[in-house]
């Protein structure tokens, strides 16, 4: 049985192999969270909700149809943290680490799957990349956990509460999981800036892209004059920072006379920054998005649709895809057909892929919104549905409060979007399309009218 399964997986393309691995992991995670020993009292959670929580944790999204703190016990919290780390680090990264520990040779097929799971083009250095990712994330989680445990211990003098909430918050923030044990995210900490800032930093570190973190570590550990950041790291960092400040500005302006009307400018700025950071894929929030005006919710939906950077814990179309679109529009407006940035030129294949991803993602999200509206018979406002689907696609986890009210078919749609967001839209498309084929011939080219 296992040999047949191994032969079947080895015959698949790397993209389809990754897709299958995540489905297997989802089945195992759902089975784990179905164990009654993980629940408070008797298990009364419906199967669809158990699968929903497992999907949300594995895809590090954070959307939940049940209250995590009130539903699970200590063992349940630990199980969810393990699933969050599995999803945040990546299936192939964890699997590779296990293979390395048991002395198994990492072959070309496994290296290809590692590259696909981390949105990489090169197969060389795949194992080194995985080990680097795991080391970096564990260090970030450990530092965050120490800070939060200390904070909660000073505030409550309760060791169990401090340990469980501090560690869980650190794991959730670093993996961009968006889950919490407080019951209402971080709404009770809107003025606890000593907690907000490190959580915001962890969200950013988890979403900016693991290769960027590894390059930054290498830069700090080597002679600066001999180190050169890759084009990926430069574009990713600039785009990420630009989106962060752009989101902060819009939220600050649009909600100054609404949600933040009674708050000081400093509190408004800090919570606007946190809200902007969490739209990348964080899910944790110090504000209630359901109380924002429609314009702000639409803007946040667009930011969640963009999502995080490639090879990170986040989903969406990814920041580099958005950057290539903007760079192309700027070049096109200036009459150029090539895209130049940082003394480099973007490959045509990347431009084609970016436009394919954006176009198909728009159609996919549009289809998801229509499906939920039909399933729910227009029970919810359109903006709430758009917000929910965008949050699932970007594996963000923010919600206007409709998640637990969705019907089973609608929850199924949201789960599909969460998985697609975690696997990566490009990998998902290739897993559906199969192996790429290059035709040995071309037809005559002819121009058509555009616009």
C-alpha cells in the first residue's frame, strides 16, 4: 500500500505532489483535532467545524468558526500550535528536516518539491534553504515567546496563563496564523503598545519572505562590502514596506473621523499601523474591522488579496506579482516594453506569469464571492462576503464576524480558498494544468486591436 502510494507520488509533477501532500496533511490534522481528549468537556464540535479549524491552522489563516479558547483545552492548544508551525514552515520543509534527521538522502525529486513549496526556481541549495528557514523561524518564535510570557506574567502574575498565551501568541504571530486564546484577538490590547510592536514585527518577519530573512542574516554575519542582495530581496522589501505605509496612511485618513474619532492621534496611528501590517497575512488585530466603513473594508480586502511575499507564511497573489504589475504599467506609460529596476531587467516569463496570476485570481475570488452569496441567499452584505473571501485567499484571517454563521457549503468554499492561498496560486494552477509542454512549432503572428 505504502509502496504503491510512494510510486504514485513520485510519478506526479512537483506541483501536484505538493498539492497531494497538503491534502494528506489536512486529513491528518483534521483527524488529530477530532480527538475528544483535545476538547473541554465532551466534544460537541461539528465535523465541518473541526475540518475548518484544521484547514485554517494548516494554511495559517486564522479564520475560525469556533472560539479556540473556549473549545479546546491545553492539549488542543498544543496540537494547534504544532499544525500552525507545520503550515507556517511548510510541508516540504518539515518533511525535509525529518529526512535529514533520519539520514535519508534528499534526491532531485524532493529538491524540486522543496523549491515549488517555497516558490524557488533553483533546486540547488534547497536543503540549506529549508534548514535556514526552520532556524530563523524558531529563533523568532523563541524571542517572541520570552517577551510575551514576561509581559503577561508581570500583568497577571499567572504562570500558566502567561506561558500558554505567550507561546501561542508568538507562534501565531510568527507563522501569520492569526489565531489567539483571548477570544477576541487583540482587541483588549489596543493601547498595550509594548505588546503591539513586537507582534507587528513578528507578523512582518513571517510575511516578508524567508529568503529575505536569510539574506539579511547573511548580510549581518558577513563583510558588508562583499555581500549583494538579490533582486528578489530588494523588490520584495521595497514593495512590502511601501504597501505597509500606504495601508497605514489610508486607514488613518479614512477612519480618523469614524472608528478612531475619539482616540488620540498616536493611538490612531499605532492601530492603523497594526491594521495595515496584519492585512499582509497576520490575522491578529487590535481593531474590529466590522466597524470600519465600507471604503476601508474594500481597501483592506484589496491589500489582503495582494497578500504576503513569496516563500513566506502568507498567501494572496504575493507582493512581487503586484510589484511587477505596477512596474509594467509605469514602463508602458513611458513607451517601454521592458521592465528595469535596480539595474536589472525583469524576465518576460515573470511578466507573463504575473499577469496570468492576477487575472485568474480575480476570476477565482469573484467566483468565490458569487458562490457564497448564492449559498447564503444574500443573508450577508456583499462587502462582508468580499472581505471574507479576500481574507481566506490571502490567508489573513481577518473577518467582519460572519465566519461562524456561514453554512457548510460556504465554509467549504472558504476552506478551498485558504488551501489555495497557502499552497500558492502558481503552484495551484500548475497542479491543475499538469506538466508544461513546449510546442515544437509556431503559427504566423498577427496583430489585433487593443483598447
